[in-house]
C-alpha cells in the first residue's frame, strides 16, 4: 500500500470511527454489544464484536505502529460503516440492533 493509500485509509477510518478507544472498549463489555451481529464458525463472538476489539487496538497505537493487517481492517471498517449507515431504520434508533451493530464497529450514529 502506498503512502498516499495509507493516508487515505487513515483519513477515511477517522471519519468512520467516531468513538474513542475507551468508549468503544466500555461499549464492548455491554450485553447489548454482545447480543448483536453474525457469529460464524461456531464462534460465540460476532464478527462486529471481534472487529471492535481490533479497532480498540488500532486506536491505541501510534500511526507508525500500524501493520498491514491494521490497514486492511481500517479499510474493512470504512466499508462496513458506509454500507450499514445506508440501512438506517425509520424512527428512534437509540435502542436498536442497527445502532448497536454500528457501535461494535466504532461508529455511534447518535454522536455529534
């Protein structure tokens, strides 16, 4: 990945992820966080919940510490958030699986 591609990925990730590492880490400990998302391969953890843990690790790193796997995950997060935001249900979304799923990916649609 070129330096320009890395910068674009970091910028897009920063736009998509609007939760801090500590806020996301705290969210991932809630029952609501653990209740939503698809589980695959007999895993007890959803894909989004696992993603959230990776996002927390990324947010706690310095830019120079990012690995190729981190950049690949950032790109995946940007795509997920963009797609999922387009599926917003009508009405109040505060206590919905839609919002909780996005929050597992580091994006709270109710954040300013």
